[in-house]
């Protein structure tokens, strides 16, 4: 039995046109692309990116195990998700949850047989 935590986030951003979509994606990639490689992390967005996101439809879905109290509060926007990701290791270190892992060979899965039409 080990202890630790899990945090999953899915952020869907829908823009009104391709130009806005590309510009927003580039801004977010520039800001958060190397998120885990950086030692000092600023999770806040610049005003241009915030303006772009204000014109977009944003859906945030998260799942978290580990942490406690406010550490597990709802994350409603991109900045909140990135702040949670940044703080998550320390939160889980203070309040881990137990988990167990069983390792099995991939061949033990009961997968359907797939036939390739080129090799029949």
C-alpha cells in the first residue's frame, strides 16, 4: 500500500473563429507549455490572454484525490487549475490518500481479436 494523490483536469476552450482559437492556444502554450520544467512558476495570465478567454466558452472539469479542505475546492478557471497543479505536490504530501497498484502483463487483458483486411 502506497500513499499519494491524483489530480486530473480537462479544460475545453471554444473560440468564435480560427484566428482567435490559434492566438489563444499560442498564448496558453507560451505561458504553461513548460509549466513543470520551471522552478519559479507564475500561474497568472496576462491581460491579453484574459481578454481572449473572456470571448471564449470555457469548460473546466477536475478530479482530485488527496489534499484536504480548501486544497480540494472547486477549480473554475484556467488560472485556478494551474495554481492547483503547482500546489498539488505539497498538498498531497501533507494529506495523502492510500492506493494500491497491481501490475499485470498486457497479454492478460481480454481484448477482441482484430483482423487486418490486408492480411486475410
